[in-house]
C-alpha cells in the first residue's frame, strides 16, 4: 500500500530548475552505470514520476528535460536483489559522479526499503543535497505493491519496457532505461485515487495531462490507457478515476498556469475535448 504520508503532501510547486537538472544528471548516471553493469530490463524498473519523465522523453526528445515538472525522488522496482547497491557503490567511488554516499532504511511495507543518496556539494544553496529512492525488491518473482501483485514479466498488464533514449549527442543514449509500459505507468499513476483522500494531487494532474500529450504526440490511443484502468480497477474505483480525469480535462487552467501555456507536455484544447469525449464513451460501454 501507499504510505499515508505519501498521499497527504502539500500541493505541488514547480521545482527549482537547478535542483531538477541535478536530479536529471543523476538519472543519466544511473542509466549509464546500469548499462555498464549489464543489468537487465527487469533489474531496475522505473515507476512513478521518473517513468512519466522517460515516457515523455521518448515522445518529445531531449527538450523534455527543460519542460518537465521535475521530481525530487525516484520509485524503482527490482527483481535482481542488490542491483541498486551495486550501482550506487560504483557511483560513490567514481570521481566524476556527484554521489558521495548513501544510506538504507526499511519500511513497514513488504518488499520495500528506502535509499537516501547523498550528493556532493550538498551545501550549495538552491541545489538538492540528497535524492530519496523508494525501492521495491524481491528474491522471488512477486512484489506486493499498492494492492497489486507485480512480477518480473508483468508489472500490471505488460512486461517492463526498455526505452532507447537519444541525447543531444546523436551517438549517445541515456543508457539503461527500463520503465513500466505507458499504460501500466498510467494505471499506477491513477492508483493514487484508491488511497488518497485528496483525489488527484497537483502533480498527479500534471502527469495525467502529460500522458494525454504523449498519446497525442505518438499516436497511441488515449482510450488504451482508459481501458487499462477499467480492466484493472473495480467499477467504483475506475468511475472515480474517470470522473476526476473528466473534471481535470474540462478545467485545467491551474495546471497550465504552473507549467506555462506553451509547455509541450500539456495537451492542446482539441486534444482535451477529444479525451473528455473518450472518457464519456468508455464510461457508457
């Protein structure tokens, strides 16, 4: 289950850019070292905010870095025990890495532990001094996550997906980037409504809009995301989720004010209108 503190946080505020760029740099290091260690696609699977970022990067390219809402943490699923420790041990001994060390603590939730990755130059004003990682790891083929059973070959509906993300250097990628599929990532994002008294939080609304923009950019039907939510949720649950999305898509002014009207990660009005109609159609089916 989601921990209570995770669904009662303060409303999202657009992240200071230098802090986000530093976290993005850490994500680059994770991808590069993961590839160097020859980790597999089910060894470190991104879910949550970093999965949203990577799917947006896959759709829009490197310009997403400067337009993404930012994230202060990571959520990772692992079916290779010790993979994250091995990766961080390499980073903390690399003079070119920004990692100076890390600590590990355990949650009351099964299969979950938390890493706190301490960064170099942590006393520089305005820069993140650490990155928390919610880390789900198992020695078996099963992880209990938010009332779902996740396996190596099936996160929710699909196996993990590896993305080959090009950087501004045409000969270089971001390394090993393994994520829950687009529809699985959306299902997990919408799962917050099964635990939160607040419904969709500010950052969840931004991400829902981003998923819609990704679908519009790539030609992947938004109905596929809706059908995935419907297939994997109880009737009461998916109706609440659809109603929240419909309300958001009809009135997203606050979210557009947060990220800016011209942000490519926010869908156009025509796309919002079509998505609202798609929600209504799926609700009737």
